[in-house]
């Protein structure tokens, strides 16, 4: 069932952790709350969990206000960044804990724990202690423990933040497969864009206690609602510009900005590295530049160029295209924009 966050606000003294936040979380969906530190995402998660209360607003689920229920009656599973396993209990008893507290029959407990052990791919390790597990294994046990009592809502607070990059990648894929199998309504807090995009059906981007954009990963990446969203979602080249009567000027280059009519005023142009074009010869709407540095990135190559009055810019090419160009440090090239986004100083955007 849908969770409706309705005009929720929460202040800590003069600091507005949440400022009139409203959000629809679809039943059975996996929603990522994404934003920088201090944006309010963990405060919102804690309110959903019953670990904090808002100063105003409602949280409606299953026809009633969750805020009227204590945390233990909300049917919520919660997983934190640092596992929080019971160190004196083995894997089996950690997972079984919520069921034993509810005084479920012994046979039911064993069947449910064994089912979850298979699901998290740790069957055969049920009598290991947490200290005998890797970080990734401990986090999977924490997820299984949260799922043991079959909660209707699963809340994850930076669950992979304490793990190294390779383990995070593996667990992201595993969590997505787990969700596709179980379809429990899941809210996932992260500050990692790649993590949110890889795992979530819907991304909620927050900044300074407000929701600034909601959409699928493709929607928020391809159609950012503001320059904050664009800058937050990965590396981007930012160039000073002026805009007037639907045209933006960046050095000697001109860009269409039909949504920004009116007299001349300052603007900024944003170009993602993969949207920066490199050529070996002069052409229309290209500017001269010099290759400064080449950095391998797996299947891609990052190219730093010095474009004179445009400044130092980053391009990203696949290895095949880079090989065709035969790029080397010190080489003279020409650059252009396959796609650029223009934002006036007042935050208005032109595609």
C-alpha cells in the first residue's frame, strides 16, 4: 500500500531538517532518498520508522496515520549502516530474534530462518558468530533479520556505506534481486548517486530539508529540475555564460536557450563529460583546446583539456573512439557540446 508523507516538517532549534515535505511512496516499490549530508533524508527515514516525530504533518499508510502508532506496531524492518547484529548470538539466532520475541512456534522459526538463509546465500553458516563473517555477509544477515517477521515496510539507512567498493557493488545487485523476489515496500537512504540509480525504481532528491525532484533514475538524470540536481548527479563541467533573447554565449560558442528569453544576464552552462565532443579538425561551433591529461577508466578514457577562456574541461570517451583519435598529452584538438544545459542565475533552465 502507498505511504503518503503529507506536509511533514521537523526542526531542531533553528535548523529545518524537513521543511513541508510531501511524498507518495508506492506500495511494493523501492524508493531511494538521495541527497548530500544534512538534506533531511535520514530524518525522514527515522520518522517513518517511529524513531522520531515531526513537528507537523501526517504519514498515512493503510488508511491510518503511522504517527499514531508506536515504532513496535508499525510493522517495519530497519537496517542501519553498521549492521547492529547481536555479537553474542550466532547467525541463526540473530535472524530468529524478531520471531522469538513474538513467541512464534519453534518449527515456524526454523523454517523461516532456513528460508532466509537460502535467500541471502548464507545457508550452511547458521552457527557462525558475527565476528566470523565478512562485512558483506554481516550486512546480509542484518537484512535477513529485518525481513524475518515479514514486515510491510523495509527501511535501509546507508546500508552499504561501511563496505568497500567491490562488496557494495555486489550487494546492490543482490538487494535489487531480493526486492524483485519479495516486493516489500522499501525506502533506501543514500548519498551515492550510482547506488540509488542501480537499485531504485524511483529516486527522491533532497536538499536542505526539501524535496527538489522525484522521478525514475532516467528522468532525473536526463531532465534535472535545477542546477543543484545536475551538479549533484555526477561530474559535470560548469562554464560561465551570458544569455539573452533565447541564446547563450560561452566564449565564442553560441547555444540555443529558447526557454530563457529577455535581456542579457549571467548564466551557467553545464556539460557532462560524455557530452563533450572532441575532434581533430576545426568545424562549426567548435573551440580550440589542448589535451592536458589522459586517465584510463575501465572501458572509458577521461580526457582533460585546456580550452583557453573556457577553462579546464573533462571529456569522457569510450576506448574505441579515443583510439581512432589517437589522443596524447599536448595534442591540439577542437571541442564542442553534443548536449548542454543552460541555467540562468535565477535557477531557470533551458534544455
